[in-house]
């Protein structure tokens, strides 16, 4: 892959994150953006990328055009532009192994078409297959559509480790909530109740 093409893909992903997150973070965004850039570069970060496909391309052309390679642990690939991505890690929260979703970002052209729900269900499957006790994520309170998506459509709940549940007085001032979906009794006891 040509270096400028890889740079264009990275820039597109970073721009998508900025477009989607600058509003909900408000004045906190410049600081948060730097934190998120460090998180993205972490060796523990795992990704799922979704590319658009040319509507007129045959299946064989799509396979040839989307050939990907991994070099030194870094993803590179030719093909159609990335229209969505998920960043996650396997971590320990309250002594429970969990899949923590750091980012779920979709281009506006693919939002509200079921892709976000599909990606979250895929992450839940990955968590199950890796014997994780839960899927956890952080959502900005100002991002009301995302908050409702996780709570109402996907049945996530506000975690017991979320600021509003740890200390309701201080938590009311926090700009975010930590949400979770647990898969076993131990995780439920430590992360939901």
C-alpha cells in the first residue's frame, strides 16, 4: 500500500472520530482527543474495520481489491474506504475479565441502518467466545442518541462502577456514564448490582 493511501485512511478514521465526538465532548474535546489518540496506538487495542464496497463490483473483484496484509502487527490494506470501525480491548474491571469498547464510530451514510447494532452484537459474541464476563463501554451523557441506542436497543445498563452509581452527588456532574452488559452471575454482582 502506498504510504499516502495509508495516511488517508488514518486521517479519515481520525476525522470521523472528531466529527462524531467533538459535539458530545464540547470544551473537553481537545484534551480528550489527545487521550483517544494514545488509546488508539496502544498495543492492546483491537480493531474491526468496515469498508464500503463498490456497488457494481463483482465478488471476485471485491476480494482482489480488498486484499489486506499485516506487517509488524500493523494493519494495512488497499480497497474501499473505511465507513465504520470499532476499537476494543480485553481488560479487567473489578476483578472480572471484560471486553471494553473504546470506540464505535460510523460514517453518517451508514448510521441508522443496523450496522452499529451488528458490530455491538459481534463484540458480544467475541466476548462470549473469549470467556469475558461482560462488555463495558463509556458513553457521553450529551450523546443522547448513543445513550438511548445502548440502553433501549441493546439493553445495556448503567454499571455499578459508573460515576452516577459510585457517588450520585459527584456522578451527577460527570459528563459520562459507564454502561455494561453482563454474561454471568459474578460479573452481574460486581458490575451491575
